[in-house]
């Protein structure tokens, strides 16, 4: 029996890594777009988890510090194939942008001069609009059925549209939690269980312990790990918040032009924006040292705390879900998550992608195709890449 289980587990592990690796090559558009891609690929198509579980992971990722979309991906991988599955999801999704950012640090600005590259990137941003719009519609139907929940979602979206500062999402979730806790709201009788995490307390001790120890290192490779770990542990609000913080750590050793290049590239490449750390780690590597090794240490440092906190918080979240008040709070949080996605669909995803009426038409066609034919995410990607290449000639 054990010999039968090993190939089955190995197959799941390979599936997790390959699925996230392919998305790591093509997931343009930032954290909200990534959540849309995950919802389409792993919830709707592969059925790895339920919409309720997915919404809980999204809400939890907004509450704990760290890279939101990577934390949700890590949780999905853990749910599918245990701790190693979580690591497979993280490495698969992060690897493509890590490689691009290190190569960019090494070879400079040549990549930006390609007309074909710009056209394909723009087409994939349009795809991000399609995918996030579909996720908004799907999650609205699941979590905004009553007037109260619809109101929470719309108020959350409007607040974020008018006040798009770094901690706005955290404030929205806090206010939504207060509404759910103190105002009687309809909530489901049972909360769909998240997977129990073994040794969750150990992950919490490790996360906090590394944070405390990081203040005792200031120079060299250990100093680089310490600075980037602190940045990852203190960031709420995703990549747009961590980029200036990371830049401040290396401003004495990296030129302003290189910082601007890395900042722009982090928002242009697919995958998590936290791979700005990869660029900066490679940029500060001393002469004769391996750029890849320094970039790897910086990348692991900035992601580690968020992934550890995500694991350690799941059991606490699950225990609370048995409480009636918490279930009401959870329903309110789920509605607020929908509002967060709607706001992100407008800005920055929509405002940075829809530059002409042709873009609007292409997004409309893509949305209808996805809504009624349900093609795989990779068929959508191929179609939009071809559209981008064709538009580069005009």
C-alpha cells in the first residue's frame, strides 16, 4: 500500500510544481490578477479546493504580513500536497520572475527595447483584466447574495478606489470584521474547513525568532538576509508597499537609475512583485561573488516570513471558525475580499491595461469566451500572446 501512495503523492507534487511554473511564466498584472488566475485554474478547473476555502485564504493573506498572492499559492500547494507541495507551488510560481530579474540586473536595459516584448506584455495585461473580472463575478455570486454582503463589497471597493494607500486593504478588512462581529448578519451554519497544519506553533516560533535575530546582523550576506526578512515581515498590502522599502535598504550601493529599472521591471514581469528582492540581491553582490546566490538569499528572505505566518495562522483561523460570531465575521470578510478584487480590477489592473477602445473590445470578447466556453487558462494565454504578436506589426 505504501508503495502505491508514493507515486500518487509524487504525481500530485509534480502537478503542483508544473501548474504554478506555467502560471509563473504568464501571470502578469500584479497580486490581484494572480488571485484571479489561481481561482480560474485551481478552484474552477482543477477543483483543488472550494470557493469558501479560497476566500478564507485570500482574507488570511490580507491580514498577515507578506506577499498576498504567493501566500495563497503556497496555501493551495500545501492543501494539495503537504508542506513540500507548498514549497513546490512557491518555487514554481517564483522561479520565472526570479530568473528574469537576475538577468536584468546582470545585462541591464536591453530587454526594454523589444517591440514584440512590449506588445506581448500588454496583451497579457488584457488577459489579466479578463481573468480578474471573471473571478469578481464568480466570487460575488458566492459571497454577496444578500443586500448586507453586497453593500459591504461595494463599500469596500469604493473605499479602495478613492483611498488607494498602502494599508487601505487592511483597514477595509478590519472594518468589515467589525461589522460582521457586532451587526447580526446571515452566515452559513458551517465554515468549510481549511487543512490543519502540523507543527503550526513551530512555524510561528521560527517566524518570530528569525525576525528578532535579524536585528543582530548588519553586514554581508547575513545583513542582506536580515534586512530583506524584516521587510517581508513588516509589509501589509503586497508588492507595491514592499518595493520602496527594499529600495531604501540598498540605496547606498545601487544607483538610482538601477533602482528605477528594478522597480519598473518588478511591475512588468510575470509572477510576484516581491522578486524585486532578486534584482536587488544580484545588484549588491560583491565583485567575484555569485549574483545568483545573493539573489537567492534575498528572495528567500523576503518571502520566508510571509509563508511561515500563513502556515502558523491557519490553525487559529480554523479554531475560530467554530464560533457563530466568527462565522458572521468571516462572511463579512469574504464580501470585503470581493470588494478588494473589484477595486483592483479598476485600479491598477484596468487603468494600466485598457489604453484604447480596441483593448476594451478584446477584453469583452475574452470575457465572453471565458464565461460561456470555459477554456483552460493556457488556451487563453496562447490566444492573447498571438494577439499581442499580431498587434506588434501594426
